[in-house]
């Protein structure tokens, strides 16, 4: 009889240990390593510019979005809240060569009750051709995404002056578009 009760206690202890190990693995699995600079965040190994705004009149916002080259492909009244931007350029000091060419991005507007979130991701440089030399032969590469240039292999943002300068230049560019009271109206 004694052996049976020891066996039952060991079985119950094992069940409890398995439950706690399973529970802790689920809890820790939900936390991802993230990094950020300004309004740029690393989300699922992708660099995303994200900011929240108060939502006033949705009709006015829709008209203003259509007037800007970056957001003209959005039509939130027809539930088109994501689109690829038309090509645009940014101005700034000491920008790397790839950032001086045309830029495209994927824009998403998530509308909630009284506010909305702008997410800009997949920032690419489609016309930039990077020259590499392999075995003495010049080769061209069109690998130009912002993640390619600014994220380390462990999906953290490279911490150097050039990277920080570029991210703040993009951050200022996007913020000026969405922050101003004359939001999104081009000159």
C-alpha cells in the first residue's frame, strides 16, 4: 500500500511540474525582444514607424489624406486603410546615398473609437542600386529596405550616429505630415 501512495504522489508532482513548465513557457513566449528609437519600433523583426493621433471628423481626415503624395492611395471612407505610397524623397543632413533616392512605404491606418494609429513599414528604396565587388567583378544589388541597412542580425537597431540621424530624419518627416493642424496638405 505504501508503494502505491508514493507512486500517486510522484505522479501528481510530475503533473504539477509539467503544468508549471508549460505555463511559464507560454508566458515567456509572448514577450518579444523589441527595440525603438523615436517613433520607430522593431516589431517581429521589422522596422515600423508608429504613432497615435486623436480622430476628429473622419470625412476631413479622408480628404486630407487624399491630398498628400504619401497617403493619397488611402481611402478610409471606403475601408481602404492600407496602401503602398507613391514614391517620395526626404531631405536631411548627412543622409546615406540610398536614402537620397526615391522611397516607397506601406502605410496602415488603424481607426479606433476616438483615435487612430498610423503605421509605416516596409520602407524601401526601389531605384537605388548598390554596387558590390565579388571576385573582382562589379555586381549590382537592389536589396534596399530600411531594415536591411539599419537592423542588426539579432533584429535590434544599429546604434551609430548615421542610423540615429536617418531614423530621426524619417521620424521628423512623418511627424510633420501627420502632426500639423493643416494635416497632410501639400504646398
